[in-house]
C-alpha cells in the first residue's frame, strides 16, 4: 500500500509521480513562504516536466480547500467534544493549528493534485533517456 509504485508512496514521500525516485519539491519542509511550494521544473531523475501546462496547480486549491475543511472539522471535534473547550476556544485552536499546518497542507495539495493525473511508470528513467 505504501510501497514504491503506489500513489501513497509518492504523496507521503514527496517523490516524482512518474518514477518515484526524484524529489518533487526543491526544499525540505520549512516555514519560509517562498520555499514552501517551490518545485523543480523537471524531475531530477526521469526529467518529467511537473508544470504540464500553464496554471496546472490552480486545481490544487480545491484539494487544499478539502484538506483544510477536514482539518477544521477534526480540530473542532477534538477541541469541543474530547477536550471540552468552549466554542471561542475551539475556534482559536482551529486558527492556531491551521496556521501551523498550512505549509504541510499546501505541499500535500500539490502532490495529491499531480498524482491524480500522472501514473507511475516503472521504467520512466529508461524511457526518458531513450528520447
């Protein structure tokens, strides 16, 4: 399920969706706004072009919205039901946790979006070198 060749492997390891070897992002996870979602233009291993068309990653905003809503609901339930915070404190918890996790959700949304359209090819590196 999480082995090489599955979409989950590419998503959780931030690897190229085509070869699962090259890194998808230029930088490791950090809180620098300029570096959070910076991608390589092409995969360092198989040379797959990440920006397949202009504005390709605009669709990742919808994925990010879904991730954020799921996160907000989960935090609210944990804060209100399990911890017993008031409504105001629950919303403060949502704001704090969402600000902390924003870099993670931004990166996840991009890698999930590209994995919806690109499949794994076992010999992608060899196929690219033939061209």
